C-alpha cells in the first residue's frame, strides 16, 4: 500500500477541516488584474521553503500568497513585494509580545483585534492591508517588550 500524495489539486481532507476560517482561492490579482496560478516555491524562488511548497502567484506582477499546509486554501490575501514587507515588519513586534510571555498568543490576537476594531476571526497579519499593518505595529510597539530581540 502506498501513501497518498497530496497536492493543491488533491488536498488533504483532514488538513482542510483544520482551517477554521478559509478564504477563497484567488483567481485574479488585486494589483494588476492578471490571472493567478498555483506555483511551487521552487518555480518562483528557485528552491522549496517547506514541506508544503505551494502558493498562489501572479506571474505578471509577482504578487503571491502561500497556502495552508496540505490544502489549496490561501494563508491570507495576495500581497505584492511591498505589502509582504510591511506585513513582516508589523508582525515582528507583535510576536515579541506573546513570545516574551507578556500575553498568550490568543490573548495578544484578541487584544489586537479589539484595537483594530476587527473580529478575532478577521485578525490575521496575512489578511491585513498596509494601513492595518501600520496600526498593528504601532500598537505592538506601544505595549511590547522593548528589550526583547526580534526572532
């Protein structure tokens, strides 16, 4: 008997069931209106970065979003290079809050959701636009632990 090989075209039903708030798969790039395709990390970046190296990618403007492992469900919304960088910079001080023990991860997300006037279900850095990222970063830096190094 052989193991099932999962792909975005043949995702794991168990993995899909674990995603509590799935977004629809993108079909059109929000930045340039070109078609979005499923691509591997290797095809886009030259090498795979995880056990689930799949993403949605716009070949015209390079916007992309990863997928939840072993599913075809996007991790967030499509992001161009600039938005990916803004999200990354906003998430680092937020993660220092819960990794440093100031709050649990769940408490930190609930507090951030309240600050951003979002439901807890909508509070995901991968869903944020640039303005929400700036607000999240300012909030996290305001309550964070300034002596904690970024991880």
